[in-house]
């Protein structure tokens, strides 16, 4: 697959380990992509995008609707092949190839499979499921408050529970990078905060990197180490904002929203989304 | 943080206990039976008092006598079994081939459009009109009836399974692809299970088509079967035997539908109950 070749390309390009910090989990270099409509008109979506995501980093991509966020995800996850440039998945710390997992707004649970079977789907699709996998799945379901419903069918579950099963399914394949495409936008506020916490905990305990696409600026600020504002047509990175919050305790979905800098970031991102901004540092991160 | 979810009440899909019919369904079944019984009584009275011509309309008692003599001579049971065999074999062949081909076309999207157009054309043929042809090719035995029933069910099965495979949610396909699933895996774990409800509803419709195929085949040329029995009785103005045949065919179709439904409930048990 395309990703496999990209991995080796990345490893060749990698500098000696001593030269820099840990290798990026994802490197997007000079990525350009265009859609050709039925009447032959080619619309450029991205023009020379460059960015990277480091280990255990949470990065959000915000942009107006139609900015090409979902296309970008399809390119990163390998569902689409880029027309120009490269998407490179960095290796794990032990040198094994990294892995991307993808989670959408729709939970996409299979109605004919129990919660446990749904959680195991990702593993099942590329190798035989072992008893150890089943144990791990049960543990993770239990951690997300789904232990009692492991053998129920998805239709018996609430939206938040279903989305947590989808999260479990995503995490069980041991990804180095998780792509979240507005995964919580259909949920009520409280459930949403809980799931945001889940994702932050995931980063803290496994070092998983996360890329989140959202149109909710607050969610982006609360969860991320960095927020990228995507805009223009063809889209480029208009702003790359590191988020640094002054917190009294542990960072979580609620405490982050109470940080003194929160409003300021909100205003800045909102302004970037609304108005045409001078393309400072255009497309280069 | 998960406390709020843990206390949420949820229905856990356990194996159901034996389902008792609800009072309203008992009342409905009872009134249908009472209505039928009343009509039969009325019919019998009308025939006995010669208000209607018993020769032209038959009568419930006449049907009973026909059934009794058919049972004692053994022809009724053997005719029923022959028609049942032809119908089931035709249904199995037609549905299996049609469904299999329709689903496998998912692997060949380039061919799917062509094949779907062809199956729609095939479905437009009044299959019964092919009867004489089939009889010439396969003789007047059970074979020609099986094939007529198979042809009657094939196109419907193929059209609906092609559609079932095509209607798969794009996001689900993308999910499978993002897990790097092979096409054979996608077929086994996604296409096939999502098509199952479609396959069963087609199967239920096809019971009727298969029955028409086998019975009309028997009308055209045969030595046995309920269609043969009905056809011969009709030409002899033995209306009671005609009625008897019709009743048995109706019961057969109902029974088959019921069996398919039972199998469906077993296999598609994940579906939320209404």
C-alpha cells in the first residue's frame, strides 16, 4: 500500500537519532491535491501543505466547512492517494512501522455484532484474534464503563456509549496516531466533555498522537497542544497556534476551558476563521 | 467520569424466552377463523338448498369428500409432496444462483451495471411464457417444473442482492479500508451480513413465484403434482377437487413463509425487535 512505501521513504529521510528529538508520528510534505469535477474542471483543494505531528501530541485542525478537512484525513489515512507530495507515517519508538486509526462522527458500529465483537473488528480484519486480544478488549470496554454491555448489540446503547465502543475499536489496533473527524459533534455536551477527557487520558497513558478535525473552537483549544487553522482556496495553513494554558491542577476538558488564556485563543482562532488573514508563514510549519 | 454512563439503564440483548401471542393477536386470529367458518357454512347452506349450482361452485362438504378420497387413495399426499419438492428445489436453485451471482458482482463493479440491466430485462420476461420451451428442453417430469420455478425466482434474487451489495454505506467501506481489510474480508464481514435481511425478504417474495412456476409447469405438461390434479379436475368440472388443490397450495405457501420467517429470526437475531 501507499503507506508502506511512504514509511520506508520516511526512514531514509530520517536524520541520525542523535540529531533531533524523537521522529514525527506523521510528516506531511508538499501535499497538493485537486478534484476533477464531472465537467472536467479541476479544483485545487490543497497547495503544498507542510506539517508534522510529534509523539504524544494532540493537534487540532479547524477550518470553515468546505476547507477540505475531511479530504485531508482521507489523504493521511491512505483512503486517497495524494497527487503530489507525501504523507509519511513515522515508526514506533522500537522501530516497528507506525499505524494510523481513523474515527468518524458516525460510530459505524456493525449492528449484527455485539459490542465486544465490534471492538475487536479492527484486529480481526488483519489477523486472527487471540484470547489475549479479547481480554484486552474487555479491559478497555470496562474502563470506558461498557463492561456490563460487552455482549449487548449496539442498538441497545446510547449515542455516547456507542461512540466509546468506536473509540475502543480504534484504540485496540494499537495506533501511533489517531485521526478524529468531528467524532463527538453529535453528542450532548456532558458526554462530549467525558470523551474529550478520554482522548487526553489516552495520550497521557499510551503516548498516542492525535489529530482532531473539528469546527468547535472550544473543543480544539481545550484538547490540543497545537491548533492549525486551514483556510483559503486552495487551502493552506493560515495559522499554527501552540496552545499553552495556565492550569492549577490536571488538564482536563473542564479545567482547560477555565484557563485564563482560553478566551484569548478563542478570539484569535475565531478571527482567523472569519477574515482573510495575511498568509503569514504560508503553508510552512 | 464513567459513572453517569454506568448507571444508565440499557436493554441487554439476551436470548428471548418463548414468545406468547399477545391477546390482541389471539382475538384477531379468532375473528378471522370465525369469519371463514361463517362463510363456509353460508356456502354449504346455499349449495345444499340449490341456491347456487353445486356443480359450478363446489361446496365445503364436496371439498371434504374430495380430500377424504384423495387421502385414502394416497394421491393427495404424493401430489402435494411432488409439488412441494419442485417448489423447494426451484426456490433453492433460483435464489442461490441469483443471490450468489448478485453478491459476487460486488467484486466486479465494471460488470455490475451490465449484469443488473440484464437481470432487469430477464425479470421483465413473463417467465410462464417460457413454459413450453422449458418443457421441451427438460421433459414433462419434475425437472422442467424445478427449472421453471428456478427461472421465476432467479432474477428477483439477483436484482435485490446486487442492490444490497451496492447500497453499503460508503463510510462503512472506508472504515474497513482504513483498517486495511482485504476485499475478501470486506465481502465476508461487511457485504454478506448486511445483505442478509435483503436476502430473506427476497426469499419470502420468491416463495410465491416458485409456487407459480411449479404449478403452471404442471398445468402445461405433467403426470403428477397438485397443478396436474387441479388442471385435470378443472377440465372434468370437478370443482371440489380444484378448490382442494387451491387450499393446499395456499397452506403450503403460508407454511413456507412461516418457516423462512423462523429461520430469519434465528439468523438475523441482532435486529431490534419492534
